């Protein structure tokens, strides 16, 4: 156990050091990757978020993660969150850290791309916490497909709907801790501002960079279908 704690401490130190080296171009690439994740899921009927869900959603989180390792596995990753404003427009994408620490025997690697549709204002505000777990802090379930969502009797009762695709092979892991946390340092660099996630999502304090408009426009388009 002591060795595992030492490894975890070293990992935390190394992760912090790497984060400090990220440039604005790196964060732009993350936004572009998250848009590609959303486009890929929307391309396949079995993973696509229905238009009816987008129209009702108050926010969307797009997460890209990768898991690998032996004994101590870490699913590193990142994501973005966009919120629907009271006037119906969508916010700039706010950057998030995503990660998982798994203690237990594990082999192989696994890529995980996930869309979280936030269906009420409460679930959106939970993102502002220092660390947030969709499986613990919100009522999250697998989202309906297009046919289910179009049924007149279908009612969205859960605060978070999940759409995901998994690539690669993975086995093991007896203890898991999944989390998302705001990447305020990255947001400061990306938007050249001192504002944090709440102000970025619900205010109009920054000029929208051209590099993030494509994702905003795509989400807006999906919400109007």
C-alpha cells in the first residue's frame, strides 16, 4: 500500500508539471478533439444524441479519456462543458480535467469518449465543484436512442444522460474513482482572462475566439434540429 501511495504522489506531481507546460495551441487542440468526439458519436445512430434531448438539455460535457497501465492504472483525459444560457444561446466551451485512479490488477488500454447531457440547471452547477463525479453526484443513466426519444410517452426523468463509445481492451481494476474538475488555468490561457468557469459559461465577459466558434455553432445546430 505504501508503494502505491508513493506512486500516486509521483503521478500527481508529474501531472501538475505537465499541465503547467500546456500552451494555448494545446488547449485549442483539446477543443477540436472534443468537437471530433461529438461529431463521431452523432455519425452513428447507436450512439447519437437525439435532437429531442439536445433541445431540452441545459448543458453538455464532452470527455476524451485513455486508460492504461499495470497495478496502478490512470485514465487521464480532458473535456469541455458548454451551457445553455437563458436566451437559448450556448456558451463558450469551458475546459475540464478528467481522470481516474484505479487500484487493482489491470491489463491493456481503453479509449473512452463520452457525452454527458445535463438536463437541468442543478446538474450544470455541479460542474463548478472542485471535483465532480457523475456516477455519485448526479442521477446519471444511459440516454435514449432516437426512436425512444421520439415516443410521445417518453419522459426524461434523469438529470444526466450518458452517451459513450469504448475502444480497445481492458481488464481488472478493483477500485475506481472517476472525476471531472474545472481547468481554470487552461481557461485563463485559452480565453486570455482571469474569469473562471461560472463566469465563462453564464457571462459575456470574454470575446469569443474564432477557434472555439465551430464547436459552439455545431452544438447550437444540434439543439435546433
